[in-house]
């Protein structure tokens, strides 16, 4: 601290140019200098007041989660006891229903849950829910909904925070279960428990801030369908958000990982969540999951999994409306054809380290994992040589060993699919490399293992779908073809994560501006998004939004959200950031519509223009709290085109005001041509007419509908039949002007490693 106060932080950088300094002083170890100061002053040093301590990284709103130093012998000794306790626990996952203890007929006979790394190791047993149990749970959740909705947001938040504390206390036990049931390495298991804890505290803090003492109405019973690749973190995140918003939850965990879900539910109930408000229904998707989603009492569905299943859920929900005549919300987070672009200016050593983490950590079984490495041709040979050499040092094996780098894939079906893909590309003449790692035969022969694999492609079009595992595809590109490469990546239709390694600022600006991806990472790995720091979620085929661990997620779980929710949420999440997306003071087209409305006695339209012009945050960016050495920016951007359907002219103009306020383009049916011709030219320029919006070539990525419920139902059914991404529909009754502007926006998260050039500039310039 004394060095920093004396301005020595800048002299460390600049003193090399000072010819008056003796060489011995110039090369002195700064660590020794600080230690000598500590001896002179009788103290081991003080923290800098501008650098947050780890627990306080996110300020007073929420406490950061605790980790474990796996390189510390003392920490490992304490952890060993907890891991042994976890290993000797007879884990059980059975339907956890409201008052269901005595109802044996609500559960099928128990089946073993096996360790994917060693099929000789039974981790526990699971009992699937019967259809009678599903009906009992649904009835209990429906009856519990009013009381939970009436529970104060602060009380709901307190239960989530207590559950977070309980999870931290059981970190070692949960780690052991993650390692054995989900095949997680020890480091991945620590990170997953921390993410679950962060989700609980993040949504609790948001409920306290954004819902307390403000009018809001929950949806009602919500079904949460979680995946096996993050069986604790994503499961907990879905459940925590729904509970924080005031909804009872029916949780259907992945078939492969029910034990972790059951333990999470036990902890949440122990923390004070009523049994009827949170129920666990283990079982198969085609029976338990399908029955839950089909029930008309369900008022919302949260899903993480494949794009194909998400489309099935969309079609299943399309024909139903809520009691208030609204569509049933589907929040779907699906996969991605995630790419990383590496140009010739990038530091190869750093690229290789980040590629290893992005492609092979968690055995490549992350939604955000790197699938396609795009390397500028001048650097490709060196990158591949160093990459394959580094891969040969990876240890493939049982994840309960600390030295293991890559664990198993989840099951035999996943392994068989990956091996088929590798063999098919090898048969097509593609170069396939599987550098021999340091794992032995005994480490892998009893489990579902796939060695880290690199496959060189001729074209991105050779990949028709996501390959979910430790398989990295490599594509060479020419420097001048970078714009075409970006177009090819965007043309896949996926938009989850994108990585970039370069030291050229112009390249960063070009790629960030042209990327259609929810999360972009610059000069760092592209996995491990942190709750509230890198809000996570994609667009296009990669999901519906809103982003998990972001400021808008909670609002999608409300039937009625507080007024000015968009303004409040964005203004609270961080400091304004200077980016290339700078919004106008008031969009010219919106201003012209407001003036036209005043002249034509359209007072409601003029009022909406004024209100939404003040509330819209399209183009605004915020710097989010995070560790030093990273710059994390959250930005809201307009959707490309919004289909506006309304029978009444006033409703159509209200829709137009909302679309113009966020800076999007309106798509109108031909029958609205007469109204279009009466509008100012600048407004007409933001409207596209279409003869038949149901045709696939008519592009839109959001729908506003004013009309009666019967008409809305038909629109939802027709939208669900369209190919491509899932498109959200906002349904309103005639005359309703309460359009939630956040539905017309997409969220982008940018994470930049500011220390990539060799030093942490934010620390060096800290006053």
C-alpha cells in the first residue's frame, strides 16, 4: 500500500527509461521490497482500499461464494474428510412431494445411479415419479401458489440466502457427489458449487432490490427441466429464480443426475422453502417431463438442453394460454456451434492454454465449450504443433484423482455418438489427432471416456450440428477473409459464445460489432461464465433469452412486473461503459411518430412515445463488477425485426412506438398499408410490409400481438411451426399499452482479459 501511495506503481513501468537508476535497483525483486517494508514497519501489509477483498467482490448487495485452494495441503486435508463422508453416504433420489412420505405408489422401484468414470461404482439409487405422483405434485403446487406469491420478497430472499450458506457448509460433500455422479474433476466440482451459491445470492439480492414494495404478480406453477452437464448449478439457478419471483416449482432433473438435484432440494427446504412450493419429480423426459409440460396448470417452463427438445416444448405450449390470456413463457437455453478466432498477432502460448480450457475442460460438455478453432493460416501450423504437444500432457482418467485433467463423458450413448462422429470424419479423409495423454488403461477402461481429439476441417459447413464432447474442430482462414468467416459463423444460426485472440484493437472492434453471440470473450478462455459478471445465454438457435445470472431473468418469471423495470434493472447493475453502441438521445423515427401523434389527436400514442423514449435502454452498456484484470460489459441491443399484429389502429401505433423506442424495425401485414402511407417518411422507413408473415422468408425475431385470446392462440401455433429459432410472443388485450420493452431487446455480454498484453493495467494505474 505504501508503494502505491508513493506513486511507485507507475514507476515500476516507467523507470526502465530512467538512466540515473542503478541497475541493481532496477532489477530488484518487488516482492522482496515489500517484505523488507513489512519487517521495518512491523506489519505484513494492508489491503489497498480500492481493491475489493474476495468476499466483497460484488459490493454490499451479495457476498461472493467461497472456494477451495486445491494446491493447499491444509485445505486438502479438511476436504478429504468431507469427500469420504460423501463417498460413504447412501444417496437416494425419490419424488420429494408435498406430504408424500407415506405414498409409496408415487414412486417407481429404485434403480442404481452409476459413476460414469467407473461403472463398478454405484453412487446411489433413484426412484422415478409415477403419473399419480405428478398429479399430486401439480395439485399441491397450484394450491400453494397464492400463499407463496403473497410471501414478502425479502422473506423469499432470506430462504435462498440461507440455502446458499448451507451449500457452502456442504461444499466437500457436494463436491464428492459431483465427481461421482456427474464425472466432474475436483476443480470443476468446486466451481459448480460456487456457481450454485452465486445463483442463490444473486436472485435473492435482486428480489430484495427490484420486487420489494413494488407491485408484481408471479406466473404460478413453473416447471424447471435441468441438464446433466451442470446438475447442481443450472438446476439451482432455475429453481432459485422461479422461487425468488414468487412461483412454486416442479423440478424435473436430468435422468443421469437426480442425486444432486435431490440434495439441492433438501437444502432449500431446510432453509425454509415450503415443501409444496418446491417439489422434485425425477423421471424420464418422455413421461414425467412431457406430463408436466402438458398440464394446463403450468404457467411457465424453464429448460436447458438440446435445440430439438426446446422446439418440441415450444410447440407443446403454443396452444395454451394463461388464465389472463397470455402465452405460457418458455425460457430455453440450448447449445451452440461455438467458435474461437485466432489471428497471427495472438500470443500462441496464451492461445493454447485458453483452447485447452475452452475445448476440453469438463470433457467438452459445456454449452459454452469451444467447438471450432479458426486460426489465421500464417499462425496455424505453430498453433497446432503447440496445441497437440500440450494435449499430450493432459491426463485422461478418473476425476476423483487431483491430477486428472479430463474426465468421462456422461454415458454410453454420448460416447458412442462422439466416436461415430470422429470415425466419420476420419473416413472422409480429415486429419484426426488424438495425442496420447498421460492417463493409463486402468484409469479409463471401466468408464465412458473419449480422448481429447482435434479434427481439421475444410469448411465450417461440414458441421451440421453441435458435437457435445472433447472434440475440437480446426479451420484455417485467410486474413482478408475474416469478414466472410464471421458471416459463416453467424450463418450457422447458433449464437451462444464466441472467442477471439488478437492484439489488434481494430480486429477486436470489428469482431465484437459483427458477432451474433450472447457471450463474447477476448484474449481469454470462453467457458466458466460467472453469475452477475458474465450473464450467460445465447440467441438464435442457442436460446430464447433472457440471460441467466442477468438483470432481466427474474422479470420473465412474472405475469406482471414492476413499472419501469428495464430502466431500474439496467441502471442498477453497473457503471455506464463507453462502447461502440451509443444510443441517440431520442430516435428520430420515434420523435417523428410522437409529433405526428400530437397533430392527429393520438394522445395515447404520443404518451407512449414519451414514456418509452425515456425508459428504453437499447444501446446502453454497463460495466459489471468482477475481478481485476477483466473488463466485463453488459449491453442491450434491439432485436432485428418485430412482427406487429393488431386489429385496431391505435394498438398498431402503440406497438410501433415500442419498436421505434428500442431502435428495431416493425413488420406489418399488407392490410396496414393505408396507415403506413399516412405516417412520416422517416417512420415509414422503419416499417416493412409482408403479404404472409407465416412464410419462412419473412424475417422477425419477436412478436407483439394485440387481440382476443382465441386469436393469440392461433398466432402462437403458427409461429411455433416456423423453422429456425424459437420466437417469443408478447400477447396483449385490445387497448393494453403495457408492453414490456425488454422483450424487444437482446442482451450481449463481453469479457476482455485486460492483462493479456503482459500486465494488469488496472492495478498498475490504481491510485
